[in-house]
């Protein structure tokens, strides 16, 4: 079994293997060019995501700079996704993101991990576990999501959280390690911030 085959089968492998590097480096070069685009180059941004990402729906927008080990080649975006500055996707494994997900600035999602054994780690070996984020999730500023995590539909992850375990649907979760604080409920349809009420009658969108 080649190192590339070991990678795609979730086994411990050598990410510096020449076959893997021949596959990976062209995506990194394309990502470098992507990060030179102007804010007004919206069509070029869309074209990059459609070409390079494993999947990309409609109306997705990334504020640059954007970082990804494979340029986003192992990223699966739904539609209507917004990513703020400095989204970092360690996409050696696959990252699945549902529709209408929002990422705050400086979010990191890692799929790659290294063995605890010092001898294996010293050889530069790693393994990957995919990450899944459900529809309508909001990932706050500075959140870190570790390999193998699943985040549910409509979940809100508070700023600065370190997500080490799965998060269910329809909850607000915060902290390091990230824990469920409460369910998202009726009060959230009445107040948008502390005691500030939502003026539904004046909202036009």
C-alpha cells in the first residue's frame, strides 16, 4: 500500500512522501495565487472554490487570507457559506460544511493529527480524521475544531472555544474544552443580545 493510499484510508502515513507532495504542492501554488485577489474579485473567488474544492455550492464567500494544507481540495462546502478573515483548514482529511454556515475570523479546523508515541511523531508521521459541520451553524471568532469532531445543525460555538467532542443540534456551546451551555430556544427569537429585543416588524430581510 502506498503512502497516499494509507492517507486516504485513515492510516498512519508519511505526509512528506514524494507522491503526496507531487499531488499537494500544485494546490498550494493555486492557493497562493488565490490569496493575491482583490476584495472586488468576487467572480475569481467563486471560480477558485468551484475548481479546487471537493464540492462547493452557490453564494459562498471567503474573506482573504485563507489557509488550507491542500488549498481546499478536501473541503466540501454547501451553499450560502460566509468565512471571515484567516480561516485555516488543515484539510489533509475531509471537511464537510453544510448550508448557511458562518465562520468568524481566525477559525481553525484541523483534520490532521500526530501519534502520541514520540518515535512515530519524530518521524513526521500523521493520520487524519474528517470533520463535519451541520447546516446553519455559527462558528465564532478564534474557534479551534480538532480532528474527528461533528457539530450539529443550528449549533452556535462561542468565540475562542476549543471543540474536542461532538456538539449536538440546536445548542449554544462554549469553552475550552467546548461544552453545551444551553439549548437554542424561544428566548433567542425574542432577544438578539442580552435584553435587546428583535424588532421583527422592521426587518426587511
